[in-house]
C-alpha cells in the first residue's frame, strides 16, 4: 500500500490519531476483504510490538525492483523549518521523492532528535512526497528557534530524504 495522504494529530496523554488514505498497485483502491483482513492483522502485530517495524520495512525494500525504490524527483529534496506559520509550533516542510519507508524514516529521525509531532499533513503528488509537520522541541517544548538546533534538525533529515 502507498500512503497518498495522511493527517496526524497528537492528542492528550501523547495519544496519536492518524488517518491515512492509501492506494494499492497502479493506484487501485483496496476493496478486497482478504487483502484488508491481512492488512489489519499485520497492522495489529506492528502496533502491539509482535512484529518489528524496522524489519518489516527492510523486508519490503528487499522485494522491490531497483527502479521502484525511489522515483526521480523533479526538484531537489529539502527540509525547511518555518517559525512564522504557527504561534506555538515550528513547521517543518519536507519535499522528497516518494519511496517505501519514507514517512517511517522521517518520523523515526524526528523522534531520535527529540521532536514532538503535534500534527502533520502528508501528501503524495505524483512521484513527490510533500510532508508538513507541526513540531515542538521535546527538550524544553516550544519552537525550534536556536539556529544551531535548526541546522542539527535539517542536517539529520537531509540524508533521510535524499
């Protein structure tokens, strides 16, 4: 399945409500009950920890043909931090070639940096993923305002989205 669009919101007590719009091969909508049941089972195993997310992503990547791993991008991948869009959060806008595991890699990197994602808007436009994250700096909360910290964040994201 490919994520075409998503909305991610962090609620009270760090509970996350994620809504995904997905498509199958050739952008077909999944409506086969067997496929949906298998997906629900795998998702439940991933959420419960019975199945390892890192291993699942690596397994999926092994079965892809090289030309399916990342699509050519009409513009250079980039991560930009903006602090003037929201009063409470830094907004990180990411443009990258769509590929298997991209959203997972981005959010894992943000978590490793100690960033808290309050909400996100995820979309795929052709072969390009355009992702916007409203984040606070987990260390002290608030925006990422220190220029060195901003550089640290963008430098960590660059190899992930390249």
